[in-house]
C-alpha cells in the first residue's frame, strides 16, 4: 500500500505468531522476495491488473511467477500469458473463491496455465486452500486460461443458484405468508438435507440478521435491485458465442438486469394490480415442492456449468479435468454443496460424461423429485409468481431429455 500508515496497520493486524510485511513501493516489495519470485495479485479485473503488471515488469526476472487471483476475463489472461511468455515470466490465471471469510479460513483455488509454475506454487496453495476430509481444495485446472475459465463458470452457477433460491423465498414469503423466522427455519432445515450448501446456509442466516439502524431485519431493508461485477454475464456471453446451452445462467443474468428497472416495475404493478396472491394449499406441501424444485434446479445448474466446461475444454484446448473441478468446489467456494461429493464420484468413474443428467445416480435423484418440482412450479405460475430460473431449469430438462424437438418446424 502506498500509504505508510496502512502498510503498518496491516502488519499490526496479523495473527500473532505469523509474519506479515507491509511495503509501500513496488521496488521494496519485489526486492523483499527470493528468486524465482512468486507473486500473487488480487486486484479488480481489467485495467488494474495491466497497471500492476506494467509496474512490476521492469523489476521482474526470468523464471518469476506472476499470479492473477482476481476474476479476470479469460481472454485477458490468454493475452497476458502470451505477452509475458516473451519475457520468460510465467503468468498464471487463478480463480479464487470464498470471499473475505475464505481469505482467512481457506478458499477454493483454481489455478491454470504453465505446469512448471503450478508445481512451484502447489505446496503453498495446498497449505492455504480449504480442506475437505483433509484434501485441499486446489488443483491444476488445465492449460492456458483454464483457471479463470473455470472460475467464470463457477460464478455463472453461483448466479443461477442464487436466482432460484430467491424465487423460493418470494413464494414462501408472499404466497405462503412465512415471516423471517419461519424462513430461517425452512432454509436451515433444507441445509441439513440434500440441499446442504453454503448458499442455502447463508440464506437461512440472513433472515435472522438485524439492521443496526432500525433494529428490524436487514433483509427487509435491502432494495430489490442487484448489480453485478460481470462474471455471470461473461459466462452467458461466452456460452452464446460458442453455442453452449446454459439457460438458467442466462436467465439469472437477465433477472439481475430486470431488477434494475425498479421504477418501471412499480408502474407495471400499477397497471396489472397487486401480484402477491395467497397460495391456497397446505404450507408444508408447498414447501416440500419448492425444496424439490430447488434440488432439481441446482443439479441442472451444475449440469449446465459442467457441460459448458467440458465443451470449452475441448474447443479452447484447455484439458480441464472435470473430476478435479468438482473435487475442489466441495469446500471453500461459494457454490460448495454436498451434491458435489456425488458429482466427484461420477466424474472419477466417467471423466468423459457429456452431461451430469446422463448419469444413472443423478437420474434417480431427478426422478424422485421431478413430479413435486412440477407441481410447485405450476402452483407458482398459476398464482403469478416469477419462477424464471426454476422454470428455465425445468425447460432445459424437458428439452434435453427429448430425442426429438420441434426444431424441425423452426
Ligand atoms: C467467489 C464469488 C466472488 C463474487 C463474484 C460475483 O467465488 O468468491 O464468486 O467472486 O461473488 O465476484 O459478484 P457479483 O455477484 O457482484 O457479480
């Protein structure tokens, strides 16, 4: 940090017994490292990454490793790899997931690129990564920009699952009249069953969180407009460019965009009337249907993301090991869930599986929940609740499971 005081305060904040050194110039920083140097950047994607590279470059030497741990677009990473290759500096694109908590307690780490560079940093990354049954959540993701590609798709899946969770929240809150405490109970229970995952866990928790200013619940103070840093959009853009079908992720991106038309939505509510209809059915039954919808929907989101990775791996010559991807997503990252344990076994057994929906164990899970999902979605649609994400998941399933589509007519 260019500010002395901040560098000093970072040193002071370090956990006792550990060594953290704050520096204020690029020269002092680079000079403090042993050669070959190994530097990890965590700066916002885009221009800031190029600026840091520019600043460091004259100070670096042959064999040094520069790691970009931010959410960079994979095409930028490919460009940077080539630019630095000529200077004999290894540039590694590396996805990191886990947010601020992951930074302290162990994230999931997705490195790709030069194999020798990976081997040089492997012991350090394994030491800091999250662990699942002692297994570190870091592995080599493949050639070129594979690390950032895998992280991009991870975020696409994240957008899609968050969208579907929000749909179940709306229906239970407005359609069934559940209050924040009851919602906390429902999601906490789901988090102890097949849906056990970080996103369901933090969803349960948010309903209990108090707002400091009003003393009410924080969730009720948050405006229903979501921005986005862009990784979900990139996933969809790339999927469209390459002809990969990932409709739930596409919808999740569009729904965030639609959320920003708040004033137009309010006008439309004036035109079409109050959209919050009570759902006249036993509460427990509807909750079970929504749980099954979210379960099948989540499986389908992972299936779409993994199928995209499989296709992109071949098209971009990345050699992404799918089993390793789901292995390191089992802990530390935002989309970690118990479901990934099953998917790991599946990819170990069938590394070339084109789509998770083709696996027998996955089919059993879907068949067990499908009818209930349909009833839940039908009920929501009939009452006028938007279920764009869940419906896109079901629509994908109903299309994918069909040997014949009406595209002959198109
Ligand atoms: C993570 C997250 C993190 C962040 C994304 C998405 O894996 O730790 O994916 O990278 O949540 O940047 O942010 P937006 O939802 O704001 O685009």
